C-alpha cells in the first residue's frame, strides 16, 4: 500500500497542507502529491519554476502553491516574497507579490521541510526547540506573519540574535521598539489609546481622518460630563468644552475642530436645534462634526412632536442618514460630508473643504511602505580594516551621520508628497537649516545618499491621485486654479505643468475607466498585490479600506459609483463588476469582529444607467446570507487577519465544502459543526460544551447510544451509563472520526464489544479492568473532582469479524493518529484509544503457558503481525 505524504517524516503539515522544500520533493511517496505538482509546473513559466523554493500541497482540496521564501537557508524564519497558486478547480495559476507587505507570512520549523540529511537540520531543530521552550508556539493562530511573530518574541522577553533566542536586558527593553513594530504596519499609538480612554465615535473618526491631532485645538460644544475632553487631553490633544447642564460656567471658545456630539437629537424644540448647529458652526476655524442617533428597529418611547419620549423621560429625535445630511446642508448652506452612521462634517472654508476632499483620495501610507521596502542607504567607502577595529569614516561621512535624522524627516516628507517640498512647506525648516546650513545643501545630500527610485514611485502614486481628483471634478463645479488649496496648486504645477493639463489627465483617466480590458488588467494587478479577490475574471471584491490602494483606474471606477450612493460610511465590502459596468456595496453585521459576518445590505450601482438598486436582509422573507472566507477580501496588514485566516483553515480542514450552496445560513453551518462537537467562538473553533442527544451521530457510523449502551455487563443490567461531562462526548466523537470511521471505510462493518464506562458500570464489572489507565471513562471525574483516567481521551474495544485483528492493528498504526492499542489475540477484540496527545503505543497481551496475560509494549510498531502468535 502506498503511503501518503502525511505519513512521511519529510514535510511540515498544517491541517491538510504539507510544506516541502523543492530539493526534498523526491522523498515524498504520495502519487497524488506528485501528480498535482506536475500539473502545476506544466502551467508555470520557466522563470517561475526557477524562483520558487518551497512547495505547499493540499491533496484533499487539490491545491498547490509554489512559494519563494527570501534567503531560505540564511534567514532563520524567512519571509514569503511571492507565490504562484494553482487549484484543480480553477486550473489557472494566481500570482501574489508579498515584497511590499508590512506583515508578510513567515516560515517556522524549516528542518521539517528538508529532512535530517540537510546540513542545517540540527541547527534549525535546536532553534525550534528553543522557540517551543519559551512558549512561542503556544498561540499558533497568530505566529504565521512577520510582525505578529516579532512582537510575540518581544513580549516573551526575548530577542533573536546570532541564531539564538536571548533574554532581553534592561538596555534592550525600549517601548520605542514596540512603537516601531506598530508604525510599520500602520498602527498609531494615539489610536491605540482610543480604546483605553473610551472616546466617542465622532472623536475617534476625527482622529482617524487626520482632522484632530496634537497640532489642533478642539472644543466640545455640549460636552456632557466631559469624557471626550478628558480622553483627548490624556493623549496630548488640547480640548475644552461647554455644556448647559454639566459645565455652564465654562467659556465658549473658537477652535480648529468643534464637536457637536449627540446633542441635536436630544433637543425637543426644532428652532433650538437649528440655533445650536449655527452657534457651533460659528466657533470652528476648521471643521464642525455633528452626530445624531439614527432610526433603528430597537427605538422605543412615546411619540412627542417630531421625536420620542424615552423610558428615562428624555427626548430623542431620530434621523435617517439621507435626512440628516439634507437637514445639515439646509441649515448651514454648506456641503455635509457623511463619514459615519449619523456623523457629518461641515468645513468652515472652501480651502479646508477642498483639502479634506483631496486628502480622502490620498494614500497615507506611501512613505512608510516605500521606506519599509527599502531603507535609505549610507554609502560608505570600502577599504581594508582589522576585524577588531570599527570602520573609520571620512569627514564627509561623519558630517552626514550628524545631519541624517533631519534628512530622514525631509526624505519621509518628500516621499509623502511625491516630490521634494518647497522651502515654505518643509516641516521643522529651522532645525533642518541649523543642521544642513541651507535647504539647497539638504536637497543635494538627499540626492547623494537616498534612493530616488523610491521618490519616483511615490510620484507616480501622487500624480495618479491628482488625476483622480480632477476626474471627479468633472461631476461638480470646477474651482479656478487660484482657488485651489495651496498644496494642490504646487502639485498641479510639479506633476502636470499647468491646470489645463491636469484637468485633461483627469478626463483621460475617466475615459480609461470605461475600458473593460484596462479594468481587468488593473484588477489582476490589484490581486497580485493582495488587494482583493478576483473571481473568475468577472469581479474583484475587497474591503472598503483597501480602495485607496487600488490602481487609479479602479479608484475612479469606485468613486463614480459612490457619486450615486454616497453613504459609504457603513459599507464593508466593495465589488467591482468588470464587464457590466456595475459596482456592488455590501454591509455586514459586526464585520470586524465576526469570522462569518451576516449580510445586512446590498447596493448594486449601475454606472451606465446612473441608477442603483437596494436590497436589505435579515428578515424572515430575506434571511442574511453568511460571508465565508472573509480573509480573501482583507490584507495581511489588517488587524486580526492572522486569526481570521487560521479560523478559515481550520474550518476548511473539517468540512469538505464551505459556501452558500452547502450552508445557505450560518445556523446550517453551526449545525454541521455541532455534529463534530465544535462551536464558533470569536475567531476559533472550540470544543462543544453541551450534552448531545444519545441518538445523534457520533462520527459517521455510530450514535452516542452505541458507545454508551455497549458491553455485556451494561446490556445485562441495563445501567444508564451516561457520561456527565461534555468533554467525554467530544472525546468519543474524536475517536469515531479519527480512528473508527476510517477503519470502517477500509474494512467494512465492525462490532463494538466495550466502550464508555461510567463509575457505576465499572463497579458492576466482575472481570479485571483498569479504569485509571484504560481511557474507557473518557473525561469523567471521580469523587474528589479529578479525572478517573488521567490519560483522558476515549477508548473502545471492537472486533472485525473474519479479519485477522493483528492486521487490523497494523492498519490502524499506519493510517490513523491513534493513542494506544492493546491487542489480545488475532481473533479477539482489540482495544484502541484516541487523545489529543497520542502516545502511538502498541502493547501485545501475550498468554503464558499458564494462560496469564503478559503485556509487551513494542518499540517498533511495524512488525505487529510477526510478533503476535498465530
């Protein structure tokens, strides 16, 4: 019988997938493995076949990935640079580039991929043992990505140095290191503080949009008890406030940002509402944020005027999103920008409004991503030096080291702009001139010491954003050049030369967005960078936060659709239809915190007909479809991506087909998982904590009743023999699925002779038994609350009629992940157990001349038939 890849000592197995280094492929014996690999290589180009160094194969799903890990031999935990994935179902190779990812996948346990004959096998094995000893593999659901792994090492109090994990000393422990980890994947420390200080949703949005920061002053008009004021000051943002009830003596002040948070909806007098909005708007130098309660099915109370009197005897005026937008615009005669459910922004000046519109089109992570991909290089002259002496720097090199921090800041600003800033734009100009003497000299040093190909890449991104801005200006009144925000004027002049050329470039982009071939090409480019899921070349679906990272042609396509449906604040996913000129916007319930969110709203925008259709779900007539494989539409840089992907891998390994056709509702999936004694909690599949019906299937061939009402003593006395612990039912389900079901699939029917044994049943059995060792008690507890059998797991005795039980035992050894086997004879029942920590132990119970049974535990499980007497 051919052994599968899973039985080989070569290869690292994670659920149904096996990873093997290309040089060790010949050690895999599975024909299916080689057939799948050959099919993939037949579609791959010569260049692709030269670049990969690891193969990942899922025989069950018939999927193959060719993986290129950077510096596989030198890097102890190499990062994935690129992959080429093939599935038997799609029969195409999909390319993915990870080189610019902040958080690429990494590889652990390299020694398993190469085998013990590899020159580095022992060194890598020792490193793995070190990692295990300090608990780095205790949370396998998050360690598969670089930043998660780096942070975990730090949090465990270690650093990776010279091929070993070394404890951190006092000099090593610096919170700046964690700040560096966070900043590289786009996390801001002040945003982390949001959860700690419980800032309101409008305030959090203002911070995330960059409108509220340490350089701005905020005023909370109607501040209540002052929670937002305290929270903002705690994280370094100056804020004061006034409230007619809680802070009536505070002064009312002008500010850059004014917040009118959930005030309008509690004022029962419509005229007073309007007055409050007007007063708040007169205070702002920059932006006013107004937030209200929206209509919901849960609202309660008595009708009063145009609102409700609640159970607490307070007034509430509820709005719809569109109604609220129109209401604000009518009062202030300015455009209201809806940035969240019931949250509107109104700007004090045209310049501020224009700057906000353009900023929303700009990617905020361009500089960080480019710097992360390739650090600035100090060009040091190479020369001979003794090993025990540090390299000597020239005078020019020493001078550069002194001014480098100021130049780094200028370089990052340049990458952010896509051009070197004009002198009046430079951040910290005085400090830069003190360090470099003149701005002209600073620019010369940039050209000498920094990689200007990065600036060219940033320039392409920024010029595309300006094209997008002017493409969308075609749908509104275009401001004259002199009325453009100053920075935008500079951008137009630098990237396009003049205003007319910039407008023409925008119009050209608009026309390109109607070309389906160009749309498809851009969708493929997006997918290759991990932005979205391309479905059979007819649609690209992605998380709404990834839209700014799309190619410009797709961004204008999406933006045109949003002109017809501008309420994107509650949208989670965007679907670009390549051929039909449509855009679908999808809203889900608890999208961020649910591994399988439920659809609430679907908006299908028809760009060609300038119309849209709205579909709502969650009723009995239109139940909410679940979203399976949410990670497809995310990016590994995003929060909880690692946990989401791990959850989906677990789910796919357990259930053959996971889609809406197989499980049209989440309840149907939960029912299927319940059959396997599993339930969904957060981003994990955890063992069930309920007691099942006795006639529910336990595995595929028996019920729980079959394992409980089993054996001569139980049958004769009719003892209920019921397990009391849910863990015992879980253990018998595991035993059935992992040992008994495969056994029946190969040999046919089996006859159970003894299975679960409660303490009551054990007390009635007259034959010699060992409840503390035999695992028949499952996870049941004794009188003092400890497990009857500390081995846990579950056990069953059975016989296969007309089969040699020694051969049956040998088959179990070779094909299942059993725990323990006790073989009493070739024609007698066999005892087998299963546990989460299998011992893989086989014991032959051999009869002496007197008939007494003597146990003989094997050191080699491959010769059962030879050692068991006929």
